[in-house]
C-alpha cells in the first residue's frame, strides 16, 4: 500500500466501536439500586456510598458477582490483578482506624489501594489530590525543561504554541474536579505556571505578572475560576450532559437571568 492510499483510507477503526457495543448492556446486569456503574471506553468502575462500611461492602460484592457472571456469559475474561478497590473517606476517619473493604472476584482477593489512576487522574482515598498534583508537577517540569531548550531556537510565538500544547493542558485537565485542593498544592502548580512565563519572556525588567499579561495568559487561579464559570454556563444553557446539569440547582428566589448568561435582558 502506497503512502497516499494509507493516508486517505476512509475505512474506520471498528475495534473501539465494537467493544462499546459489546459491553453496553453491562450496567443492566447490576440490580443493586445503591451501586452505580460508570463506563468510559474499556474503563469500568463500580461505586457505592453509605455510612456503614459493611453495607457498601455487601452491595459491591453482589455487584461484582453479577459482573463476573456477565463476563462468563459473554466469553470475556476480567483480569483480577488489574481490578482494584478503594474506600474513600475523610483523613480523620482514616486516622481513627483502618478502613477495609473485603472484596473478591471469584477466588481472587481484590487488592485495596490508597490511590489509583482513573481517566488520567490519580484519585487518593482521602480526596486530597496530592498524588495527582505531584504527578502533574513532574510532567510539567519535564516539559518546562524542553521549553527552556526550545527558546534558543524559536521565537516567543512558537514557544507559546509549545506551552498550549504541552503545558497548559496538564495545568487545567479536569481542574473543576481537583481545584479544591490545598493552597500548598495549588502553589506548586502556580509556581510552574509562572516559570513558563519567565522562560518565554526572559526580560528582567518585567515582573512575572506583567509577563503573563503580555503573553495573554491568565494567572492560574483566575484560569481555574474561568473553567468553573464555563462549566456552569454550559450547564444552564443546555450545552452540558444531563448528569452535569443535575449537579446545579437554580434558586427560585432570584431571576434565572441572574444565574446564567442572557443575551437580551429585559
């Protein structure tokens, strides 16, 4: 096959589509009303919440058995070693006593972890977001080194392209979820954000804030606030999925236009 025929081949990749069709009915086999099944491509997770740990354990174990039966009926294999369990609670509850979930997949004991990577984010069992922020900082630091080398060969406009492609996405990915982290963790990210501005504009006569303004970059806190504002705007303007819209409540004591953008206010 020559290069042109390979580039313009219109045949779609059917593997991911066929997998989604195959596993689409998996949530229907989970009969427990207190267990939610979340699926994204080939990444599936079960979650439940209750004040009693034993109740959560029983409901999840029943659902795990249902999932195992579904895999057997569909001639698929669920990898036990790649299946993890985690119990989310406050730091104080974890300190009082060990919180254990005893779950098994057939004869295999499922490992309990304190942190787990899910859809590109590292979720820890205290929701501190520390592992996620530390991992993000390491990735950004590596890319900042590349930016420091790149500035010797290209101008500022090309450096900004690198910033938007390899640094900004890591700073803001799923920020509406994790930006409630501690100020100490947020300060680490902010330092890297400001360091990027310094690398792109090494002029010592300008402050870092002036460099950000000249480059057209928002300070990190304002950027994170903008992301939340955009999410709320989409929710109220019917531009977001229903499960996100359900997270927001419109207060009847105020006019609706006070809570969302109105192009033609009366």
